[in-house]
């Protein structure tokens, strides 16, 4: 199995049950490879995928969303050793109604606000983009990740800006015939991009390759970023701990409601756990998004206490 196939296999087996996370990943497929097909005056959204693993993943997402597949077919690429892929078609209006419930527009050239504001949902969106049209070369030969996108240049520019502004991930793109190729070319940015998509096994493999080749890519900072699964630049964990200590100093952690107090004490005890791992320690367990939003609330409380 190639390195690219290993990544696709890991991403396509990530378990998700959060409805907005499922919609975010589905939107990634749509933005990457979705095309409008008009047949007998009816409109269909058709998504062509070059691998069976991605096709199965899209089918699973549609099933979780209770979205009926209008038509599906399997294809075989003779020029790629008879590799199988295929396409799924959905009634356009049905997809539109489903996504509109989450304030998502298929034709909008910007990311939905809830996707931009939550790293878990943004990571799921990137996962859909990659599974639909992505590839990565073996890191022993070099560093290059790219995603083929059948979308507008305006959308790509906004995606590029959000990756840079929020996560310090530098990317580029080029126009190739009727589509665009969106790419990253450094070990650090690829590792952080993969981390957002939760490809933890591939990240570990890539990190080992970076170390073996002795690439000066700020490996220690990248490792901290991955371990903490922090949003933005990897400073999030430190700011969370700082906010919790400030609350403890001014009002005491017992001043927080029981749920926030439990989360605050866990963060202090396990500074380097990811948001998902912290959520698993909570009673009852929380999703990564729930942990993120509650830590955000803790930071807000700390800020209000400092102003008093």
C-alpha cells in the first residue's frame, strides 16, 4: 500500500457521530468534486471519486445524513492498473435542503461560520476535501500534498487565507485545465494539515521520516502542536492553562460550575492531552467540539475576572 493510500485508508475509517461534523465532511466532498448535472429538467449533484475507499466513505456519510443516493456507479481506470472508483448522484434540491438546515449553501464561496470557528468541524471539512481529490507523495522522496478542486478561485483564496490566519499553514494553488490544484510543500505545514484532519498514524510516520532525514522544520514545536491538537499556532494549550490558573488565583476553581471545574482540573493535570482525549476523561464523555467550546468559555471567564 502506498503512503497516499495509507493516508486515505486512515481518514476513511475515522469514526464520527456528531451531525455537524458529518455535514462538514460531506461539504468537503461537495466543494472538492461536486458537479451539477441536469437531466430531463431535473438537477442532480454528482460526485466522482477515483478510489473505492473514498466512494464508500461518501456513501456512509450520506447514509448517516439520511440522504438518498439517486444513482451510483463503479468505474475502472485501465491506465491506473484497473483501479476502481465511481460516482454517486443526489437530488440537488434534497442536498440543498439538508445543508441549509445547518446554514450551509452549496454555492457560497466562503466557509460556513460554524466550520471556521470550530477546529473539529474545519478538520472534518478538510478531510472531505482530501478524500475527494487529495494525494501525498512518499515523504522519503520529498514533501508534497495536493488536492484537486472543482470549485471557484474565490473559494480557494478564502480557504487559503483561513488556513494561514488561523493555523499558520502556508499553501498555494495553480490552475490546471478546468480545475485547481491546492498544495503544501513543507514538512511542518503538511504535518499540521494532517493533524487537523486527525490522521494521527500518518503524522507519526511522517514525523519519524522528518527526524531520520534531519530536516530542520521546527520538529519540536510541531510535535507539541500534534500532541496537544491545539488550534491556531499551538499556543492554545498554554493560554488555556494560563486562564485556568488566573481563575484559581482570583476566585478559585470551585467558583466555576461543576462541569467547567472538572474540565479545568483535567487540563491542569494533563496539559498535553488533545481536546478529544480530554473529552474522553470527562464524566460523561464530551466530543472534541464540546471540550473546545467549554475551554473557550473558561478563557472568557478569566478575562472578565481580570477586568474586575
